[in-house]
C-alpha cells in the first residue's frame, strides 16, 4: 500500500470533509464523557475508601450481637487491644420541646473514645469529646432543623431528659442518607439504663470496638477463634472486611452508572455509523475517481479509515476531557450516599480506558458502512446511475458485527463481572434497539399509507420526508426513542414504587406501627389506642432467635462449607419470629401442611418458612433445623412453605411458629393501627411517648415522605444519566440535520422556484420533525411501558399502573424540542435567495 | 505498429433479478500505439460500456481486453487498478475532479499513486500547460466548467499514460469552450504521443481522430480508417 499517498489524501480531503463529519462524531462525546467521569469518580472513591478504610469502621475490629454478652467472650481480642469502646444501639422515640414533638431516632450509647479513627464532627467542635463527661447528648443536625432545636434544649429518651450539647454535622464513614429514616442521637453509655428504654426482648445491637495495631495477630486470632465466635452469635468485622463491603456496594452503583453511560456511547456510535454511511454515500464518486486513477480498494478504504480514526481520536479526547472535568460535579450528585468525601482527581486509567473504549466503538460502528467503499465500482465515474455501492455484503461486515457484539459483551462483563448479566444487558439492548427500529419502521409505513388522505400540500410533503431516500428518520427515532425509553422507565418505576408506598392514602390501610411493647403493657396500650379513637388492626408477639443448626450442621460449619451455597446472613441474622394458629390474608401455603398448634415443646416443632427463606436455607419439607431462643434450643422441622405478599401492610414473617411453643419465651409485641391524618399522628405519637416512653412508633406517612425524598435523589441521579442518552439523541439529530443540509437547501430552493412561499418550507420541515419527535416518543413510550410493567410485576412484585403525567410531560418536552430543531433548521433555508443557492449547487 | 489495445470477442450482459440485458456482443478490434480512435453511436449503443471494459473499470461477461500485452481478465480488481495507474489516463464528461482537493492536488493524485518524485512540480508544469498556472490552489467549485476540464486534462497527461480514455470530453461544455478543450486535447495527445480512445456522439469531434468505430445495439456497425497512420 502507498501509505504516503494514503496519508496525503486523507489529510487533503479531510480539510473540507472533516468539519462535517466532526459534528457526527460529537455524538460519542457525551458517552465517553459519562464513562470517563464515572470511572474517574469510581477510581477516586476507591482510592479514598482505601486511604480512609479505618475511618469507615472507626476501629480495627468490631464485634456485634443482638443480645447482651460477656466481654470475656472476646478476651482473645481484648488481649491485643490498645484501646476499646462499647456501643449499644437501637431505635426509639425521642421527645422534643417539652413533649410537644417526637420522632423515631437511632440511639447510640457509647463508652470510650470511639471512633478511634476519623471523627464525629459537631458544633460546637468539642461536643463529641465532652458529651459523655457532661452527661448530655449530641444529635444529628436534621433534628435541629426539623424541630428548631438549639444547643442547651432538652431531648427526652424514654423516661430521661438529656441536655443537647452539640449537633452532629458529619460522622466519618457514614453516608448522609442514613439519617433520613432515623437521625442519630449519641448518649453516654452509663446514662442508658436511666432511660428505661431497654426492656426484655428489645432489639438492641451490642457492639465492641477495639483498636489493634497488630493486624497480623488480629487476623490469626480471628482464624483461631472463628468457630467459637460464630457459635456465640457474634458478627465480626475488620477494616479489610468493611473496605470490601463498602467498595463492593459502590462498585455495583458505579457499574450500573457506567452501563447507562455506555448506552449513551452506543447510541452515539450508532449515530457515528449512520454519519459514516451518509459520508460514504457522498464520497462514492470520489471513490470511483480514485479507483479509476489506479488506487487499490484497500488504499481508498484506508484513506477514509484514517479520517474516521483521526476524527474519533479528537472526539474521544474531547469526551475524555469533558468527563475528567465533569467528575468534579459527580460527588455532589451522590454526596448523600457516600460514606467518604470524594475530591476531584485526575485519573489517568479512567481517561485512557475512556478514550480507548470510545475510539474502539466509534471505529467498529463506522467500519460497517465504511467497508462498502471496497465494493464501489470505478464505473460510477462513467455511469451516473451507478451511484450505489454494490449491495453485496462482505464477510468482513459479519466479522465486524461479531467484533461489536464481543466488545459490547466484554465491556458489560468488565462492569458486572457476571456472564449472565452481560448477556442480559447486551440481549436487552439489542432487543430494545430492534424493537425501536421495528416500531419506527412500522410508523413510517403507516405514514406512507395515510399520506394521501391529507389535502394540505405542506403536511403531505412533511410526512413524505419521513420515508424518502436518504432520510434519517429511523435512526433518529431509534436513538432519541431509546433515550425516551430510559427516562420513561425510570419515572414509571419510581411512580409505581411510590404508589405502592402510598398505601397510607387509602383509608382501609394501616399507617401506624407501635413496637417494643412489653407483655405487661400490651393491654394498657390497646386500651390507650382505642380510647384515642383508633382501631387495633393487628397485634402480634415477637420472639427473637438465631439459627443454631441446619440439617445437622452448626452455623460455623454452614459458613465454612462453600459448597452448600447458603448465604452467611442465614446464620448471622437475628430472626424476629411470631406464633399463631392461623394464616393471615397475606400468606398462602404452597408446599407441605400448615400446623397451627402443638401440645408439647419437647417434640420436634413443625414450623412454616416463607418461600425465600426456604430457598436461602436450601431446605425442603421434612428437613430439620434448630433455633436458639435466649439459650434454649428448639428443634424444628419444616412443615410448610408459605408464599408471603410483603406488599401488604401487615406484620409478615419469614419464620412462623405454631401456638404452644413460644408463649413463655422472652417477647414483646407489635401493634398496628390507623391514624386519620398527619396532624393527628403527630399528636398521637407525642401522647404515646409521654405515656409509654419505651414504645416506638413508626409513622408510615413519614416513612413515605422520606422514601419519596430518597427515591427522588436516586431517580435524579439515574434520570441524569438517562438524560445523557437523550442529549446524545439530540446531538445525532443536529448532526443529521447538518449532514442533509445541502439536500434540504436544494429541495427548499426548488420548491421556492416552483412557487412555494417561505412559510410553506418552514411548515414542511417543522411537520417532518414534529412527526419524528412524535414517533420517537410513541415508540419509546410503548417499549418503556412494557419494560416498566415487566420490572414492576416480575422483579419488584408490585402493582403496575401507568403514570400518565410524567409520561405526557417527558413526551411533550421531547416532541417540542425536536420540532423546534426542525423549525430553526428550516428558517435559514427559507431565507436564502434561490439564485445564489442554485449557483452554488 | 505495435498493438496497445486488443479487444477479443468482448461481451457484457447486465442482470437485474430474472432479467438480463446484453449491452455488448462479441466486439473485436485492436488499437495501435500512438493512434487515436473514436467510438461513436447513439445512446444505449454500448459506447460507455466498451470504454469501461477497455480501461479495466469493469469486467466483461465474456471475451477479453489486452492492454500493453496484459490480459485484463487474468487480473484481479487491484491489479487492474495498478495497471490503470501505470498505463491509463482518463478525461470524463463530468470532469470528475475531487471537490475537496485543489486543482494542483487533483493533478497530483495519479502521480503520487504512481510514487513519482516531484509530483507537485510536474502537476504545476501541466497546469501551466493547460493555462491554469494561476489557479493551482483553487478548488473545483471555484472554477468554470471549461477550467475544470482543463484540470482534468492536466491530471490525465501528467502521469504520462500510454493510453488516454476520454468519455464525451466536451459533452458538458458550450461550443466555444468545447473547441478550446478539443484543441488542447489533441495538442497534448500529439506532443505526448499518447494513444487516444474517445467516446463521443459528436461526429465533428470524432472526425478529428484517425479512426471511427460505430456501435449499434452493442455490436460494431462500422470501423472506418479516416487517416493513414504511418
């Protein structure tokens, strides 16, 4: 090959052609920018998590358990410790403003200098160090904002009033969103008993924090003591464990974000492919001339390939630069979810991989139309009717197709680390694009059929533009349609989740849950609730227990045996179990026989498990297992498996015992009621706190409001990413308009020469783009409703309804924007004098 | 004299679906080096198809074309391109200049493809010869039709081809410009000693060549020697 000529030709021809092509390449910029910014953010976050790993845990070692334990159980670890601290943590009601306001809070009673690493940042700054000495409390700043509190005000926890000595602005290693449901209140450890909040059966997490410098010894001790501490029911965590779990959860988040960014890049690449197709078509004569003059097929092909590579490199670098800068804003978008503060940092690997991915995908998508250059006959120079390259599809096109699939699959696998997820991602994407392509083709065929029914010339012309040769309508409908699909889906799923949560709006549904009710209080609480005029809709006893053995294997053995494939939480978690003789309306037996009562606890007890719990425990009807209830072992057999509808507001249980076993076990009660309004609920909560300080109240209205806020924040981040797809769609749109500008100018001028007034040309263009917008939105809406329905019903298992308001708002906005593009594109054409354009043509 | 082109039983059939159209049937003739011939005929008679096959732009359905002793049938697509670059020059009815290259760069294309040294100097000389020394940096759209065809002539002759194929070289020009281009074409052809194969329906132009082959319905209708070639 004559490389010198190839580069000379690519450069000389590129001077005039590349600016036109560059607009199309701009469509990959957004995708690359998204990938680079998200990957840079991910790298920065991982670096920060590595650097601040100790602050995430606040200690070198943490052991926790839901029941009280003897510190001697942890003696081997204490022997290594330079410092130690204890925490008791639980949720409870807190009263403010002399009992006029109350709210569910997360109480943490601390003894010692925890955290050993990082800090609890407070105002005043020394409050975190002094509150234990002063006997006061420090509380999350959200409580100060919500109740208009000041330092020096009092807060009531149980039966004791504390002075607020500081407000917490940040706790190292904790995400801000954690305070949305139950803001933290730190109290001195020794003062906790005075609150009378901890009653038998109360769900209190007891934690020991140790500062241990010798990591090697610590790990050896954990290895040696693992069986003992697992059997004792401890969950232990080291800095490395914490780092791994935090890293993994954010890896999942950033991988998800990267996949959405990747969709924007694929859309951009489809745009590049269509641009190159148009570019190649406009170059057919040039290719013919070069072939006539003696250039080989590969030489001519390489001239254009060099141009595409060059322009893709520029596009990729611009994208990478924007992405690197955009990374500056990402932490603020996600700050509520981050346990560490992430600073702006230049991440070379993210930039290089972003450029490589952008460049590769852009070139791969460009190759398919570009390969047609090789089929162009030099006879096109002699015969004007031969302006199409040969329709013959080269084998190399199939090879490129396979390379594209492998590349997309490889990227998905890199992000998800799961072959199944990668196949689903690629399969789903191909299906969505194929469906959009199909729907847009059908809509265009429909337009072709109905065009004759319109008497208006301008409308007929506008509709005809959708299916005439060299149109871009299918690609535009597909690319913008996919953006619409993503955004619609996010809004539809969000609104359905909120619908599901807004059960409290329904007068029939419970909206208030009282828990931690002691057996001796239950009658008084019932009377109290009824006296206030509210119903007692449900009241159930709760017994806490842990799984002791499963099919003859101890908890430790189950955790050690990876071939069992039983998740560790099955062994580690504390089960909140109830007992009764009948099923409730959210339950249905799907296997085995329901046993509602037994006469003796010495026999093997027939229990019922929920479908998911049985699946997690890998048990079938008749299998045996045992539970530890406050030191007593209960041998059980699986008598039945229940399908449980968790979407119903009931107290639903994974493990259900029959009557006759747990009646004398330590227990407390949950009572469910319905309060008429938010105002009444606030009053009721205050009265409850004043009358029964140890009982906590969950106001589902408040939960709904908080869930709304949290979902809003999550959906904002996802919508933002989906917007990138839509912006890419608009970039492809702008480029397509620019690429067909000359044809449009010629047509416009021809129409003007034949007597069309300027306004008609504007209307023709506007109608065409309005229809493209309409079709993109229709195709996108049909597919998004289908996908959102499938996700809601099969994955989230919630009732699906179409939220018309967001659907209509998004649709109208997209149609309006695309129509405006068409309108403003037509204006300069309509204003050009016919003669000047004809001369140029 | 030595034969530079030999056409043997040449035929070309185009197929479209189940239909086929035989455009050329068993055409035989040869062209001697340094002579000029015209191929004339009415529209659809097969002139352009014959030119394309002779120049190796297209492949025959049957028969063969031998250029400078090389059978085109035995060459693949890229070998034919290489042969064109070495032996053949073109002048097209629609000029076929590359719109994104300047006049000078257009002329340089075949020279650079042929790896000739001093391509820009040669291109400049030929543009001077066709009277466009001052328009070298102009793009095709900045030139008139006549000027574009001059650039085309410069591009065709600069590579010193053995054979020049010209397809209706004046077909898109007015009479006055046509006369000038014709004069330039024959002048350069004579000076460079090139074999000229001209496709035209303009009989007055055809009569300026040494020989006229008339095609009718894809076959040679007549083959007239106008001048005695020594």
